[in-house]
C-alpha cells in the first residue's frame, strides 16, 4: 500500500542516532525472520519496540485511544514494509520515522494543517512563552525530575510539543522535521525555541508550587 | 578633536535572545563564535541563566527517550487480527 506523504525508504541518518538507538540483542535475527513472514519474530519485534512506539504516539497525540490506534497502525505498516529495511540506519530510528509519518498523516486527515505551524497550531497569547528581559532569580534549580518534565511536555501546545518531541526527545534534525511537517527549517528552529521557553516557564511554576507545598507542610 | 567610538553598541537582551534559535541549532553555548554574543553573555546574568536553563531542558529531554508508557493488551490482539488477513503472514502457534 502506498500512502501519500509516507517515506518508506531509508534516508541517511545522523551518526548520533545510531548512538542513541543502539542495536538490541536478537533484533537483527528477528528482523530477518519477520521479513520472511515469521509471526513469532514479528511478535518479538513488537515486544521490543511497543513501549517506545506507543510513548512516541502518546506524546505526539496526547490521547490514549488515538495513541493505541496509531501504535496498531504502525506495527501493521511495519509488517508490510519491513522488507524494505536495509539496515542503513538503526531499526528503531526507521520504525520511529515510519510511526511519525503515520501520526502526521492521521493529523492531516483530521484537518490539522501542518504546512504552517505558525499559522495553524500556533498557541494563543496566553499559551505563548513570555519573553525574559531583565527579570532576576529566574534560573531553574537544576533538579527537574523526569515526571515533572513529562508533565510539562504533555501540557505544551500541540505545535510546540510536536517539534520538541521530534527534535529533543527523538533526535531528528531540523531539516528532517521541516520535511515531515512541511515547514521551513527556520520555522522548526523557532517552534523548538518557543517550546523550550514554555517548558522553562512551566517547570519554574512547578518548582515554585513544590517549594510552597514544602513550606506549608513544615508549618 | 572628536574621537569616534569604533566599538559597536552593546547588544540588548532582545537582540541576544533573537539569536537563540539559531545558536542552539548550531550546538548551544559552546558554539558561540560571535564576540558580541559572548560579550553579552559575560555581562548579562539574566541571559546567562536563560541559556543555561534552555541547555538543561534540551539535555534532560534525552532521558524521555526511554519509554514510560505501555499499550494495553488489546493493541496486540488487534494487530494479530490485522495480520491474520495479510497473505504473507505465517501465524504463530502460541498466543503472545
């Protein structure tokens, strides 16, 4: 099945992605067997990659039901396309690219135009990160835990969250994101910067709330 | 005699922060080779804290690559149902 907008061929991957996605023991053999239609091997690939694919879908969509549907779609698509995987990039990188493209296609079908992030999913003034000129005592404490960061990412406006997840979490380059989202690399850089500014704001609020709670508990 | 001041006006916070998307795309603070940017960072606590925080957030984001969520069992069941209709699928003997 050829689906518009999906790049099923492997593209040259940044060397860093191999570092971030090292091969998993037994994965190469399972891939070869799955290419021949071996169900057990495919089951193994699902077990190895389901969490990361699902987490990626969940972060991009922010909705459990849709994330599960897209995880299902991604693995069915994987089964059909695994024959075209040649091992030029890490398998997980290839699988994640396939998943990202499916999710973006799903969002476009829903009517969310990703052509211009600025115009279509730009957050309201209220959601925009504040400019930070001249204020003092603004630094993060430097001990942001994973749960707080995850919560902050989940509360980002969709356009910011998308670029942040693709770049800072998944490790895609701005030029790759620009192709995926059909926007300029400048737009991708700008959205990422705004996403980080917004996260800083959210994390500072979270730190401030935690400190207030501690003070109240001590009284 | 009027002496001309040849050094450029100091960069404002707004001007500095406008450069940040490109600066981070190029590799962050370590990649700064523009003297006016370096000079601003040396003299502005606020922008120094901002750059440090944004770098910290970017670094911390990498830990999110490790998954925290797991799909429900129904996802695999639906995948199996979908695979059953694929002509090249050789069904496994045991349920996962």
